[in-house]
């Protein structure tokens, strides 16, 4: 929670620092930081408090809230990653043309169907978090239809788009390399594209790798929710914690691969230091002025 809030807050502050020159595709990075920090702020404190309490806090209402927040931010993250990959695929190897720039658009995702009675949320097996009620897959057509729709629309299709986009980017870069292999050096634009593409691959693959164990546990729970094959609480806990770690590492990827991000953080830090120093100087200067005026008044008396 600490790393996620601190790192993604730095991304958002850096984006606000250069908002006037922020390009439209970069808004996807901002959106990803919002989903990560939103998950950390809205979910992690409740789960941590439940862990110290040794039981879930708040009953069914808080469980519904926790499951809904997890659904919103996790689906928003994977859809954002899919759009990022598709944008990179369309932009790679294509020179910018007038009238073909990506515009800023708002994408609304309706994932509140459990509030309307389709599907539902329930506690995780270890009892310190809530999620989609995977066990309902075998118990009702309502639950099974919701889970299948969720798996197809919010998992399989976005992952397919991500894999297709970065495979297509790799093929484009390979063809571009072949076309200029007679030259001594690759153009700077090609190196920049490779760097941005690698950053996107690391972010997307990190998200998928983090969530894959949790998906496997969820599938197991769907078909083995009762009996001797049911999942032990400690076994279901570890993949969930591993999945939640996905909100913390994206800022590290930005810091390593983007010089502009490091430069902006240095400028922000220097401004903060300068502001603090000015505030301290004013305070100490004011106190000295009061002391001098008091001493002068005493001398006159």
C-alpha cells in the first residue's frame, strides 16, 4: 500500500507538472496510475484493518464495497493496458500525419451489474478480503453467466488484444530493422520506439503475471468450492497478495525507462526544498525582526 500510493502519486504529480505538454496517449499512463492508487486507497486499508481484527470488518455492506472497488479498478487497469498496447501498435512505424492524432476520449465501463442482481460478491476463502463470488458458478445460472461474461469480456479479450498488439509491434520493428540493416546505426526514432515498446511490454506482462495465480485459484474455487478438494485459506491468500502487488511496480518501470520522469521528479523535489527553505527563512526572519524590534523598544524605554 505504501509503495503503491507513493509511487503512483509521484506519477500523477509529474503528469500535473507538465500537463500543458501532455500528449493524448500519455493520458493512458495517468489513467493507469489513477486505477492503481485508487485500489490502494479504497481497498488496502480495510483489508489491513480486518487482518489486525482477525475477522472481516463491516459485514456484507463493506464486503460489497470492497468487491466492487476491486472489480472497478482491476478491470479498468487491464482495459487500459489493452488500449495502451493497441495505441502503440497503431503508432509504431507510422510517421505522424495531420488529422491522424489520437484524440482524448472517455471510455465508460459498466461493471456494477452485481448491484443490480446479476452475479454477486462474497468473502475470499481466507476471510480478509472480498471478490466475485466464484462459488456461485456451480450453484446458479445467474452466477455462472456473470462469471463467464466477466472472463470473456474483461480477461480473455483484453489479454488477447495485449498479446496481438505487442506481437504486431515486434514484427513491425523486425521488418524495419531488416529494411535498414545496411546502415551502420538504427535511427534514433527506432531506438525510442523500441524503448517505449519494451516499457509497455514490462507493464503489461507484469500485470498479467501478477494476476495469473489469482485467476488459477479462482477457477479452482469455481469447480472445487466444497469437499476435500476445496482450497485451504493460506493457499488462497498468497496469490491474492501477489495480485495486489501489481499496483506498486509500474512507477519503478517509468523511473527506469523514462529520463523525463526522473528529471521531472528532480525538479519537483527541488521546488519542494526551495519552498520549504523559503518558508523557514520567512519564519526565522519574522522572529528575528520581532526580537530586534522588542530589543529596540526596550532600549528606548
